[in-house]
C-alpha cells in the first residue's frame, strides 16, 4: 500500500515483546472503529475522544484474554457530565454505550479536549472479565484523572498488580476522528531495573500518540520507540467495532423480566420497543409476540 496515508490504514492491534520477553507491549490503531462509533452515537468532540480512548483500553484487555469466548466489560462512572459509559470487548471486537454522548465542554487552556472534566476527576473504573464457565474476575479502582489512559494504568497496577504504562489518544477535528490509538507497556515479573528506567524515559514519546498514529504506521512507531530494546512482533490482528445484539437475545431478556412485568407491558403498553444501548438499533415487539413470550417466563 505505497500511497495509503496512515490515517486510512485499517485498525489493528500489534502484540510485541521487548528485551527477550521481559516486557509485553500492545500497540493499536482504532481510527476506523472510532469513526463507526461516532456514526452510531453522534458524540460531541470531547465524548468522541473519551469513548475512543475507552475502546482502545478495553480492546487491550480483551485481546489479552485466553479463550475466544471470554469477554470484558469496562464501566467508567465518574462525577462529570458523561455519567456512565459501558464498553464491552470480545476478543478483537468492541462496542460502547455512552449515556450522554451529546454533551460537549470547552477546550482546556492548552487547546486539548477536556476528557478529564467530561468523565469527572472522581469516580470508579470497573473491569469485569467474563471467563465462560469459570468465576468472573472483577476489579475496580478510583479514577486518577478521568483522562482514561492514566486510569487504565492505575487499574493494571492496583487490580492486576502489573504496573504498566498506558497511553490512549484520539485526534478529533471538526467533530471528526482523524486518528486514534493506544499503547500499553507492561514489564513482566523479573524485568531488570535498567530496562524499567529505559521504559520510563521512552514513555515520554507516547504523549502524542493520537498525532503519531495519524502520521505513521504502527510498525514504524514501535521500531522507533523501542530501538535498542529488541522489539519482536509476536502477533498482528485486525480489530473492529461490532455489536452482537439480536432479536433472540432481546427475547431472552424480556423473558427474564418475568411474568409480572411482561403482563404489564402487554396490558398497559400494548407492546414494547427495545433499543440496544450499544448500536442504537430498535426492535418492536407486538402484543401477540409478548404474549407468546409470557408462556416461557416464570413468576
Ligand atoms: Zn446492538
């Protein structure tokens, strides 16, 4: 692809190791999936940046999970106007449900989007890993800044006891996502002090990640950032936006509501309209359809 600008390259996640396995690195481009999310939720610029960062962070967690059936749900609940944002990663796929994508805020004094104020500087970030038949894993931390990257880094340090460097960014211009991406650097147990110092120094290079992924390929980024640390590319995978909701799942959710609520819907509302919070698709259920579900419901 000689003439393709990095801005238009497909989204992908690169898995790397540094220093002969002493450090794990993930780098992703999430531009296309952020644009797709924007078409669905019509977010303000600050909400677009916040959601994009959360999706990049969630994908990093989900691609590291062992089984293809595992999924991860990240909920960011701050005291800012965004209120609650729920993001689900399933392998290489991600979806997000912001509560208030329409709210916008003035730029910060330095000209950047004020993601921290949109999310709020106080609140929680929780991670639930659904591990199929095994007990789910739950971790929760207090938000550090609401800027998302720092909050994910804090999560790795506190909940998973894996101190990590995380940088997440989205470049938004006139409400359009120009580029988005992130990097995770995770020293593994036994990593030498010398390497830790090196990683700390190089982390300065990640501060303009959103601009960097606009101008360069992920390969050229990691080769430059980790020069001298023996970066080895372990895996390259496509990542994408996808909502896996279906009429079938919604029927099951309706059945799970129970007889009392279903009867109420039939008698008082004469049917139901359910909207998926992730993809905004709405599905109608007629009185007759609800009545047939009633026979499958308990209580
Ligand atoms: Zn959906």
